[in-house]
């Protein structure tokens, strides 16, 4: 039986990874399997996903929209383990750019996610601790009302003020990868099948994860592509990283290099909980 299914997105945004993962999880659960969900790294936007920030305020822990859905719809009670690393982005203050006649830089900065990162959470599954961080260098670039909101939340969760680069270095460290693997191990120990959701359009959130994956499902609007030969995926990623650096993790690079074993259409659904016969076909392919 397939133990771990990696769900990756073809597009940077709105591929439908969470939408698909929830539907698949419910279908697998109906067959009597214990299901676990793992989203190693999550990012969300305060402006466009404000409801998840209100959820964070209510629960006293930074949680993104996708993980909040996993908690509410699938009933998971430990969002800090389901999602060990969460990053909050905030819109830059357009008024300050207009006032300085620098609107062209505004559009340039909008393309840089690092300049919009204001808060983050790092959950350590070894020490069972949760730490929040605030990035002052970016906070000062946000609209005043958002600055006040973020400062209040940061105070309530005792967020530590650090430089953004220090946090980025932590994300890229072996320590962070080891921690993600420990969180994954905890979830897998409680589950028959674990669905791992990747980040944005990365084929995998970290390379070592592929050691534990039985299948990769690439989600895109209206369709999915399925891979079960993980060795080929790994080889393609390593080759792409050697050529393109971190861009080698992009799903499109793998899709262009390796034809999927199966491609299936998805049907239109009005809710995450609605059934789709495609889920049954996926479970048959994965021998669930």
C-alpha cells in the first residue's frame, strides 16, 4: 500500500493543491484508512487571506488558510505539526511609493516575496517548541493600520525580532530539514496514508522527502498528472538544480523532462468535501 503521496502544484498560485488534497483525504478515509496531512512549509497573505489571520489571532498561533482548512474540514488538532513552518506576507504600502514618485519600484518589489514577509512561525518537533518571528525591516514598509495589527499579534505570541536573512538561512539549513523529517515521522506514525502538500510550484519542499514518497500527484486547474517512478523524479530535480539552482525545484521543469504516467481530468466541485470519481481512480492507481 502506498504510504506517502506528495501533492505538488504546476502553478505558483491557485493550482488547487489543498482543494485536491482535502477531497482525496476524505475519499481515502472513507475506505477505512487513517489519514494524515503534512504541509512542511506554508505561506499566506494578510490582505487576501485575512480570515486565516483572524483564525491565527483566535488560536494564538500563526496559521495559514490551507492549514486552517485542514484543521476545520479534516479535524486535525495540531496545526504546528501538520505545518511546522508558516510565513505571513503583507501588502507593501502603495501610498509611500506614490508619495515619493516611485511607483515603478512598487511593482518591482511586489515581485519579491522576501520583501513582503513580515511574520513567521517555526515549530520544532524535536523540542516540542513553537517560536514566532517578526521582521522589522519589512514591517516598516507596510501600511500603518497593518503595522499596528501585526505588532499586536507579535506581542501576543511573544515574537522574536530577527533579520529576515537569518530566518531564510534557517529555512535552508540541515537543521530545518531534519526537523521537517521529524514532524513528518510523527504524522506518519499515526497514519496509514499521509498526504504531503508541497509549497507553491515546487515539485517537493525538500529533496530528502522523496526518500519516503510512493507517488507524486501534480495538480493543475482541471487535471492531475501522476508519477510513481520517484527515482526518475529525483534524478530530474538534481539535474535541474545543477542547471538552474533553486529554480530546478519548479514542477514545470520536471513535467517538461519526464512525461507523467497518467493524466486525469478533475470535475468541477462546489466544495472541498464534494466527491469526484477521479479520487477513486487515483486510489486504484496507488493501490489503496
